[in-house]
């Protein structure tokens, strides 16, 4: 199993905080993808199936990295959203086999181990929330660990940046 990678950031909360966060996986990915906002970490994100109101199956395809040293990967994973008392929201994801979408020669199929993110209220700062992400993936193929270690941090930083800009765009479109 690959080692985990972690990123944290503080996001400014709005009146739409609970609404936006409670539907973040589906709405943010869909909104960013179809509104032309760039999801830097992915060249493509597709909603494959809704298993329940809080469990979804996605397919994500990454860009190539390092001037083509790391080929694009595709990931098929189930994502579960859970909200707890006290405004704590988590997503949890893990790779799944999706019979309608077998691996193809066009992409190297990666594996997502137990991964996810959490949005936690900040004590004493009700206008902010803390976004914490933990990602454990096997990029597949034959990559040296040093290449993976150089790619993953930037990918997480880009995702946090995209998330902030996506939330801002989403808030503006809903006001």
C-alpha cells in the first residue's frame, strides 16, 4: 500500500456553508467540470452512479505530470458523504470495480485506498472551516517512489486551491 499524503487549509465559511458542504462532492466536481473552472488535478471527472443520496461512484482521470514522466491515470472509486453533529462533514472514498468501465490501454488504472477529507468547524472562528484531506493512492504502473512523492503534494495543493476557487464560484452562482 502506498503511504498517505495529507493537506490542510482554512476556508472562509458563508451562509451557504452547510448547503454547499453537504453536497460538495457531486456539486463541486460537476460544477467545476461543466462551468469551465479548471480542476487542476483532473483532466476529467465523471459521475458514474448514485448508490444513495450520500454514496456515489466516480471516475477521475488525471493529467500527465513531470513533462510526461507520469502518464495519465484513471481512478474508479466509491465516495461516501457523512455529516456528524457539530457541523463535521467527511467524505470517504475507496476504489471499486465497476463492470461497465474496465481498465483501458489509454490510461493506467490507479487504486484509491481508504482516503477522504473532512470539513471541521474552527473553535473560536465561526466564519471559517478547516478542510483536511488524507489521500492514499497507488498510481499503478512502474513509478519510482521519488516520482510519486514529487507529484502527490502538488496535486493536493492544486486540489485545495481549486476547491477554494470552486466554492467561491459556486457561492456566486447561488446568490
